[in-house]
């Protein structure tokens, strides 16, 4: 399965055009959150991606809630938040929101570490874990050098050992990769990253 994955579109038209153009070669498109800005413009973001004909699996970021994303999602889209789905023999589990809560104000859709741990607990085996927030210590450093990833996400990765973890959220780490045990963690960014996954 050829997967085109991205995060943090934030209504960027050029990036959206590039994703639509690239998606003609994709079996599946994965979006790891933050399609709009500050809970505004989600319908516009989905319209910008409407040229994608491949199935999509999306996880909400902190710029939109799970309910908002489910309401706005295009036909053929699976929205995952604290739930799993299987696509062509590949299993996914998604967790959205900012974990821990970033200092962005009341508009940000966040989870505490405790809430995230509870929502991740049902995930026992998965091929690809999609979280908006990166795990603590991997692809999670701000421009000031602060590690702001999630302890709950890291603990889940350690417990589940998924082959691949896709995340975003920390813009300074777009494109960074790292490992937690045998799990590869990739902070995606809006340009699109390709993965070839065998079921």
C-alpha cells in the first residue's frame, strides 16, 4: 500500500495543491491533524483537499476537535480519535488533540496526559499509530530546544511497538524521524511523505 501522509496543513493552499497532485499515486492518504487555524476554516481546508480521490484516514489536531472534523470530513474519509480502523489489511489507531496542552489559549483542543493514556489504553496491536502530538523525546523539540512531546504517547508506543508512528504538531521538527525501540516515529509536516506498507 502506497500511503501519502501529512500534518499541519493550516489552510496552506500551495501545500494542499501539492498533496492533491501527489495523491493520484496514493492508495491511501493520511492526515495527522491541524487542517485549519484556531478552530476556524475547517470546511475551507476540506474543500482544498477535495481533489483527493484516494481514501483518507484523518486524525484531529489541536486546531479542530474530533466532532468538528467528523462533521466536515469529505466522503470516503475515516476520522480516528481513540479508535482503530483497517484499510486493505493495514490496521490504524488514531489519537488527536494537543498532548499535553500547549500554551495557545482556550481555542486549542487538548488532552491531558491522563486523558490521552486512557484513550490509548484499548490499543493493543496496530500497524500504524497516528497521533497529532509526538511522543516525548522524539521529533518534539521547539525552536527553543524544549521537549514538549507526550509521555502518554511514548508509553503507548513502548507498550504496543507499532512499526510506524505518524505525528505532527511541532512545526520545528517537520521531517524529523527517530525510533522508540523498533517503532519508527515520523513528524510529517504539510508537504507530504510517502510510505510503502505491506499488509
